[in-house]
């Protein structure tokens, strides 16, 4: 049986993590939703944490003008009017790490679980001179190991961020295999990231799977790739169990918008010893 919160989410949600009696949902343009799930038969929306939304510097460029005209008929807070969308989340101890697209990574304190408080914020805005407080490429997903955050940054690869001091997160390294490309022409787009035993696994959209050695976090090193099967759109979700990587595939290509592609899933074995 399906139970729903009696308060609808205006843009829906892309992700969810649960800690104790609270669920935290990444709500796209609307930010972060906090839901009390102590009674799973009657979940209650108790908070909506909103992050800054910054005007899109590309809003006057084609084809964004078309999207703008269409979006204005519905809600002026929708893309491409503003930059920033809350995507995937990670909970570690009493901290919630939130990826908010071009506005970066937020670290929230869950001491009061119904009222998360911002502890720190990281955005690599040096990579996007067109607007302060923005980074080129979306912060899509994050995994945190031993005080270090590994952020999948869409067409900009992976950022390694020291979050041991939550109030002042700092960039340790940036692995960017597609630095010379724009979003629409990049050979891949990093979506999800899992870090396990010194290796970072990233689904890279149409580029398949990337495996990066992060035993030295300041010097991430690509050690293996796995291409997508022929005729398949792009890699999306993943899970790592032992030497096996479970990958899901979507039936689209975010860069080229090709038609006739297929989706599905695959189990890949990665030899950790040879991968190093």
C-alpha cells in the first residue's frame, strides 16, 4: 500500500535519505524537504529548506529564450530563470550533505533533525566567471569518507572537498577529464558517485563508468573505465558490492539527445588490484 504526505511537493523529489525518524528529500527548484516519518502511515512535511537561487547568466541565449518563454507560463522560479536545483543527498553521522546543482555543496547540521542548520557551503565559482557563486557543471551527487566529500560534477568531473571543518570546506583536488568541453558537447556527464576502499566509482552518463583511485585524495587518478553497451543511452545509478558494480542505464543521451536508445542495467566486475 502506498502512503503519501498530505502536503504535496511542488516540484516532486529526486532523492531521499532517512535518519532516525526523518526523511530528507531533494526537491529540485524547491530545495530540501524534511518529512517526519515516525508514523509511516501518516508522514508529515515539517520543513522546506530553501537555498539561494541565482539568475541564470545564460538566460538570454538561444535556446534558453524558448525555455524561458514556456516556463513563464507556469512558474517564474523554474529554470532557466534561476540557477540551483537540489539533487542527491548524503547523510553521515549528524551531518547532511546536499548537492544543489550550480550553487554547490551544502553541509547541514542535524542536531535538531526537523530544522537542519547550514554549517558550511562550497562552490568552485572560479570555473564560471559569468556569475559569482556559481560553478560550471551541476553538483549532482556526493559521497563522504573520513571527512572528505567526493562530488560528481556533471560535465566537470569530480571534486574532492575537505569537509572535516564544516564551516570552511576547501577544495583538495579536481579531476576534470572534459575541461575543454561545454556541457552540451562533453563526452560524458558524472551522475552518481560511490567511494569504497580507496576507489571512487562514478556513472559518467554516455561515457559509462569511471573508476578513480583516491587513496591520495589530493591526487585522484583514473584507473579504469567501462563503456556503455551499444545502443544504450547513459549510465545513471550505481551500487558497489565487493568487486561488483551494479549500473543502471537510462534510454537517453543528455548531450546529444539521440533517439532510439535503450535503457536497462548491468553488473560489472572490477578487479581492485589491477585497477590500482
